[in-house]
């Protein structure tokens, strides 16, 4: 049970909390509160009123709680509610329809849960100075909790909360904290090209295939247009050591090759099949589990799959191949973690029962993997960086080439303050570009000329030139 030290609870407050935990062991009960000015009824932090008037003693306050008179010290209907929290409760039928976002209404002033749920969620992060209740709310939600407001658990909050008094500073302080530790608050991490302490998606990939096939699949996952994920490559890595080995006769060649390829890649984790990261519930809100590496995802696959599951709020999406076999499973951690609170086997023998429970509580559907962009791994085209291998170029000519290339890749700028919608960056409001002005918008590339017929002299000469260039580069290398 959590109660802030500036809370004054009604006589039956604890009873209202406790009665739920006798029914369901994974409930999180949220109490109700009103914000009041304590000095209005003679309650003062230092025990004496500044003007010398009589103050309520701790003994008198305790007696008022015991006999129920505490409920009448202020008027409940006219006192200030926790507005944004109560709006969420009202809009979602007391969180019954809140879906995956219910946890945001957990604030630490009056909360209770069982010790078992507390431990399953890992407990609050005690090193946090602010925002620890929201972070812990996310933790208990990912552990399968059901959040329940009980309006009978009433209390007075003496004075405004810290967040109310210093809203802007608290918001600024919590921004990086929530971005790293609460992946479900996705608006906090909209920047591209970033990685976070807790990734939004965890992708589990087996390594029991030829190394080039596994590489094609893993590299396709790293080549996603969504950055907020980590790849867990599962293999018997403990079989590998630094002892002497014949490199070309290594019985673990594929596994060792993959280890050397990915052990220093920050977005890939090498895990044993028995590692809790693999066998337990995911640390991320979503887990994509691949059954093999024969098929690899398109560049937009992960982003679109995640968006699809978020739109539906379902707990499981199963992707199958043309033969009906499972290719991948996208699992919602909170949905599968909730099954641990019921009498379901935890090992593989309980997998089917867990799927049925998730389908009943959150929903599930099976779709073709090809619809989600899965293609044969060896045919999945992945972009490669070009490398300059010609003779040294004149610096001025090289810079002119950079300018031409930059014109085709110009950065997109936000409008300048006061600019009209649609105006070019840097233009005066209402001004039209003159004949001597150069637009900052990249020009549309000219249409490509029709390719020459393979039988024409020009085409033959072009092919010969390319072949000659390749021969020269090979000799030089």
C-alpha cells in the first residue's frame, strides 16, 4: 500500500483497498482523492497556526479519522479533483475500456497491490526522484496487472501536488526519464535514429541455420525504418571459447561466424536458449518471435505490424507461410504476462492454453506472412553504402558534385516564425519568388532518357566500358 505523507484518508479507505485483493491477486487498486487547503480547518505543517489561532493536534486528527468526522472537514463535491486522472476514468468507464494506456492514471498518492504483483513487476525504481509512480505503473501493467479505481477509497490531499505547483519543471524533468523507461509512452520517443534503455519491440531470432541465411534475416531486421527495437539472436554461444581451433574445420563455424559478426553490434544481443530473456516475459511491450530465418521482413514490416497491433489493441498476431506453418508471432507482453496469474503451465506445454486465454482477453488473429512483407531471405534486397574507388578527383570538381548531390538530398526545414503556410523557408510573408531568386526546394529530377537498345552500337560501347572499368579496378585492387 502506498500513501503519500500529505494524505488524510477516510476511515474505511484501507478496507476499500483490501477487499479487492481477496478476490483477484493481480488487481492494482487506485484510491480517490480531493485537493484541499489544510489551513482552512486548522491543520498546519508545523503544528501551530501562523496567526496564533488554534490548530488541530495529531490526536484530534486521528480521532476524526476513527469516528468518521474526517469526511466532513471539507465538502467533497466542491473540493478540487485530480482533474486529468478523473477525466481518464470517466472517459474509459473506470479504465474498463482504457486498453494499454490504463497505467498512466496510476499516481503514487493512494495505490495498493499484492506483494506477489509488486515482486513480479520488479518493485519501484527507488533511485528516481520524480515520475517513479508512472514508471512503476508501466511495470505493473507489463506484469499483467488490472488497474481498478475504487471511488469508495476516499481521501484528502493536503495542498496541491508537487506536479501541480511546478507543472512545467516536472514535465521537463520527466521527459528523458519517460522516454527511456516507459516505451508505451510512444509520443515521448518520436525521434528517428535513436535507441532507448527499454526498446518498444524485442525480436527473437534463432541461429540454427547457415550463417549467411541468418545474417540476411538479422540484417533485414536491423534495416527496418523503425528504430525502436532490439534483436535477440538465440544460440548455443557457450559452446564457443577462445581456445585453439582449426578455422576451416571448425564444427561450430556458422555459430562462431555469427558471434563475431554481431557481438559488437549494439542492437543485437546474443542469448542462450535457456536465458530468462528468451524464456521469460519480454522487457518490451511487444515481442516478435521468428520461428526460422528462411524468410526476412521488408523494410516497413516491423513498423506496420506494430501499428496494426496498436490499432486493434489485440494481444497476438500470428503470421503463417503458404504452407500454413507459423513464420512469426507478434505478442503483447502485458497480455501474456496476465496468464501467469492463472493456473496455466509455464513451459511449452502451456503455450496453447496461454494463446487461448490471450485470444479471449485481448483478441488474436492469424494472417499471411507475405501480406506483412516477409520474402525469401536471400532475395531481400538490403541497401549498401557506395565506396569511391576511382583515382583522386580535383577538389573543386568533387565539391561541385557534392553540391549537386546535396541539392537532391536537401534537409527539410520547419517554416520560419511568421511565415505563411506553404511559403518557402526564408521568404518574406506574402512575397513571390522573383526571376533572380533560387528556390530552396530541390528540383524534380529530369526524366531519364529511354535506354538504348542492347543491340545498338551505343549500348554495346557502354557495356564494354563498364566491363573495362571492372577489369581495371580488379587489377588495381
